[in-house]
C-alpha cells in the first residue's frame, strides 16, 4: 500500500529535517542507512496531512519523539488526531520522550527491535 501525503508538506518537512532536535539526531544515527535490522527509515516524512518524525514504509511504522511542548493541551490534541489517522491508515505508532532518547537510547532501540521482531513473526504466520 502506498502512503499518500499532502504535497504542500514537502517543503515544511525539508525545513524540519534541517532543524532537527538533539533527540531526533540521536535516534536518526541508529535508524539511517538501514542500520535498524535492515529496514529503510525516513525522517520528517509527510504522511497524509501530517509529518511524522520517522517512518518505515515496509513496516508501516511511524516513530514520534515528544519534547516538552507535547505536554501542552493543544499539541496533545493534535498528537491524538495524528495517532487516530495513522491507525486508520494501518500505520503503527511508537512514541518516545526526547528525554528517553537522550538518556536511555538502548531502551528505545530495544522497543523498536521488539516491534520489528513482532512484525516479522506476524509476517511468517500470514505467509503460506
């Protein structure tokens, strides 16, 4: 399934890539170049009418990193809307706090590994 996006978001996504947070840079180091178990991730990827921090099309997985602004009600409401839309599109979402990425990257990577292991196990069960 091809994931559609609003072309107007392309320029904003480019700006976000050029102004990454420290936690985004830290996690990207572990995801880029198929370093995560051979899966191809993209950063600041337009999906539908949203931009997700990281996205793997093959896994149908979005990863979002939440800084302190995500505690604000307005931002939390937008996050919930994004999460619901991604679910409708059949996309799973993993959400991590910036603090966890900076202070416990191994734990974050372990959660992503578990997601991929589960994904591969489900693929095996559904393949004749």
